[in-house]
């Protein structure tokens, strides 16, 4: 079984704070993607609500995730972001059932073949 961890973090911004939140999240995403155990760190916004977001994170293992929380950029975000949210963050942790593979027909799948 893989030790990879996927995190889904759902949250809703206060409409009047979208600009400040966006700047903070851009900085967080950019810095986090440079961490050695980060496999993916992608922010998505709902098609029907510009204030609703989900952060999809993939980590090599629990140690990489724990190291992420100790990073200065993560600590800064954890201190700043709550003031811009309309409600608390809902976080769930997931594990893959099988090794990660690209969908058939993609350039990544061709590289795996």
C-alpha cells in the first residue's frame, strides 16, 4: 500500500476579502509546490460560486505533510487566512487505492507506457 496522502480542504471566502485571500493563497501555492515531499498542490474555485474553493494536495507521505505544516509560508497562511473566510475549513484525508497513473490517452500515459 502506498504511503501517499491526499488532502482535500474545502472553504468559503467572504466576498469582500477575495483579493486579500487570493494573494495569500497564490503565495502559499507557489512556495508549497517547491517543498520536496509535495506531489501536487492545486487550488480550485467553484464554477457556480467565486467564493467557494477546494485545495487539492498530494504528499509523498505523512512526514512530508508534517514538514509542510512547519514551513514559515504555511504558518503565515494559517495565521492570516481564517480572517478572510466565511466559515471554517473542512479538511479530509485520503489515500490512493492503487498507484497513481495518468488517464489513458494523455501525454503522461504515453510516457508511462
